[in-house]
């Protein structure tokens, strides 16, 4: 299964690390474009200039870990597509050009299911996706999430109970299933 990760699910860190961990475990193949990664880096810079440096380092690691994930830009394809927010057309084009099955995003209003279905794509929210993956491979998903939780705890120096951590990154179904 090929899934395009929208910038809004790459940032925040915990959600990104869970999604990438699940990809490393072989549960799906991630896809993105240089523009999606740049959107993330710019969003991090707006939050804090130091966060941009961290984002750019993480981008380099993502590219190294998933060398086939980056889909080249297709301006001709972008020109024929329409979405409610023109700034998201590049994500749609990335999904089509990469042969994706779905776009993983929390921006439901910007990616209408009917428009995506016309191109053979789905829109999935990360909570529903991870819950579905957990339903199919509970041990693998639980192990990935525990690894991310433990690393968040190590980095923060404070306890990171699983359920509140998952709820903070908008994974309430997963939190309930694993909590």
C-alpha cells in the first residue's frame, strides 16, 4: 500500500515518528514530494527558527531511510487538477504520479473524497489508518508506538503516558485501543 503523507501529518514529531516507524516495519510505503517536505520545514521555522534546523535534519534522514519515497513534481498533472484549496493540488498530483492508494491528512475539507475517488485515491486520517493497521498487525503497531513513546520520554526527561501522548497528536481511536 502506497500512502502520501501530507505535511500536516509529518509535523508533529510523535505522529511522524509513528507513521515512519510503521513504514519501516513494512506496513505501507510512504510517499511525499520535495514541496511537501519544504512546507513542513517552513511551518517549523514559523514556530521556532531552531525547529527548522531540526526539521531539515529529519528530512535528510527520511530521504536516506526511504530513498524511493520522493515523487518528482508533475506540473502538467497539477494544471489539470482542482481542489478547494489550490495550495494542496501538489499533494494530489504527488499521489497520482506516485501511484498512491491514499493521501494521509487531517485536512478533510481540502481533499474531498469524491474528487480523490475520480483519480482512484482515498483520503485517510492518521487515526483511522493506524487503527486499521493495528487491527491487522497489533503486535507490530504496538511495538512501533511503544518505541516512539519511550523515545519521547527519553528526550523530554518526563513520563509520557501512552494515552495522553496519542491524544495530543490526534490519535484518539488508537489511544483507546492501546490504552
